[in-house]
């Protein structure tokens, strides 16, 4: 780990001024916000991240979980994962989010990890984590070692010839299915971004993962109300039962009108370069009968554009079965 300076801030404007002093995102910022530190500190120990300064934002008033007048929910950026997972309103209105958070990490990590930190969680690709290997996400232009290397855990949707890393988060898969909005404050003021636009596919610039610019601070996420009578569910398939990243997962929000589906949102985890919203699967199900055959057809549609690598082709069928089973459970 490289030496660094730790500074604390009293309010959001002070935090933004401190972080905005970093270099541009293309060059690699040298100032980082830190809250729980469960992801950042790991990468600092590996010298993947080498900030010269950490801005401690734990003292900012960004940890509240509050109902909104429209029936939605606002979750502060510094709300801990365990607080969100066990919050009564979250469990009653958005069980898919509670289930996703409880499926991830360990109790100790959930007690420290924050909502915004999870939102910005880095890939667990072994080549990103090891500076001895080339990695376009970590150091543009050095190649993607995973393409011809160990890629069993990596993405099959949204990849490019520059990067096949997968997004590791459980929380963010649920947030995509819930159509969350991300609230950001930065040097240019405040803005709100739908989560569907927040993440960037790797393309030719895998080092740029989100729409955030230097100095930008995520302050909260808001969840719109789900339709009355809708059910939600998160299903995660992994190598072992605890403290393991998803091989495939599915977050479902679905409502039936009689025997037909009149509202459905589907997101997949473990298989995408970003938390993966499947508009194809949603289109295949909307207005259709809630049958096993239609669930399987939706799963086929969701994985139709999958591009597997040498070791992760099994994820195609695994993700199809995961989605089919999740839909079956959600409407049961």
C-alpha cells in the first residue's frame, strides 16, 4: 500500500471541493472518497488503487432511509447495507433489495459497506486485481488478460474485445429491476440519473465505468413505488452458500392481472459487464400467460446475445434456469 493523506470533511460542498482537485477520470484520479472502505482499501493493499489522498465522508448527513410522498423511498448514500437490508419499509415495499443485500458478503462487511460504495463496487476479475497482468480497465492499452486466461466467473453480456470483466454487486441488480434513480452532487451542481444510464458498457474505454465526473458525489438513491400487487424476488446461484459472488442471479418485479403478466422488470447479475436489465425478457413476457413455457421463452430472449468465453459458456444455461426459476417463484 502506498502512503496517503486522510482528510475529513464537514459537509457536501467541502467534500466536492476536495475530490474535484483530482486528475481527470481518463488519467486516474488521485483523490478518493472513502466511507466503509470495504472495496477501496482492498484495492489499495494490492496497489491497484494508489490515491494520494482519501476524503473521509462518514461525517456527512447522508445515511437516512426515508419514505417519499409518492410512496417511494429515499436511501442515503451512507446508509449501511445491513441497515437497508433490515429496514422495515425496504422489507415491506422492496423485498428484492433486502434479499439481494443479505445474499452478498458477510455480516461484518454489510455492517460497514454503504449504499453508494456498493453502487460503485469494482470488478473482482483476477487480472484487474493483479498489477502483474495487463488489464485495460486498470491501465488502458495493456490488453485484457482474461480473454485468453481464467474467465469462468466473468461476463457473457455487454462485453467487448477490450474487457470481459463482470460487475460483482448483488444490490445493484435489484436496484436495476426497481428502476432506481441516482442523485449526484458535483462541481456543476446537482443532477439525477436513472440507473439504466448510470453504468457504462466497456466498449473501447473500460476504464470509465459510470457517468461520474471528478468531484461528483453520490448523495442518495430513490426508488419509485412498485405497482400495487406486484411481487419481487432475488435469486442467486453461486459456488457455495455464503460469502461468494454470483455465477448467475436474477432480480424480478412482476405483477399479474388474472393469469396474464401486466408488469415485469428483470435484471440479471453475475453475467453482465454491468448490472444487466433484460428488456428482451420483459418484452417476451408482457401481456403473456404466467406459464413455465413463457418463462423459459423469456430466459431464452434474455441470453440470446450472450458471448461466452473459453470457460464460462455454462453461464448461458445457468442464467436461463436461474431466471426461469425466479419468475416461477415470484408469481407462485
